[in-house]
């Protein structure tokens, strides 16, 4: 039986998971704001959709505040799988990067 390929994270996916683990849950534009311009408004939702397909994050729709009006927001949070993948990926990168610097 073939083994499953190791999950990978793009730089954006890693950043998003890290921010979600730190903050618990956020909507897309919050992620853009706290990323200090590392995430862009035009790509954050595409990346979040891809991450949801992979099982790294889940989302729910939050109604807009009654007096504020506007559209409902999609709130994202990391899954247990997303947390494990981030932890494994971060650990692997910490070991790999010093070796490559030699």
C-alpha cells in the first residue's frame, strides 16, 4: 500500500496557520491586517479556501452586527490537523535551515 505524501505548507499557508493558532479565530481581512502586509487581500481568501479543502482550517459564517449592516463574515479557525501539520512543518524547517546554511 503506498504511503501518504507528507503534507506541505506554502509560505502563506504557514503564516495563516501561525496567526490562527496565535489568535484562535479570525476573518480574512483581520489576517491581512495582522500579517503586516505579508498577506494580500486578493489572495488570502483563495489560500483559505485551499486550506479548508486540505482540512487545515474550518470556517463558519458570522452574521453582521445588527446596527453595522454589511455582509456576514466568514470566520476561520485552525483544525487539529492544521495545528499538527504546522508543528511538524515548523520543527522540520528549524532542523533543515541550519543544515542548509552550512
